[in-house]
């Protein structure tokens, strides 16, 4: 096995990890996942300013590949 436990990462799993209260926490993922984990960390005594988030999501392609894309006029 290449993992410590099966299932989804959630507040319950975090609370079992004996996290350092003075640590810095970086959470990446969908918005609901991040807000749930952030709330769980804060409820566990982690200061909100020690928690950073970055949302993953779909966006326009930077390199559209073979599909032609209309050109946008510069602003």
C-alpha cells in the first residue's frame, strides 16, 4: 500500500493526526473541500491566519492545441 489510510481527507482524519497548533497549513482543492477543512482546522484550535487555500477549477486553456479559438481584441 502507498497510503496510511483509505477514504477521504476530512476534519475527523485531521483531528487524529496531532497537528501542531503553530504549523502553517496549505489546502488545495475544490471550494467545499477547502472550506470544510479550514473550518475543521479552526475548530481544532488552528489560527485562521496560519491556513492558506488555493482553489482548483476548470478554466480556459492557455494552450488550446488543435482547436481553433476566436481571437479577443486587446483591452
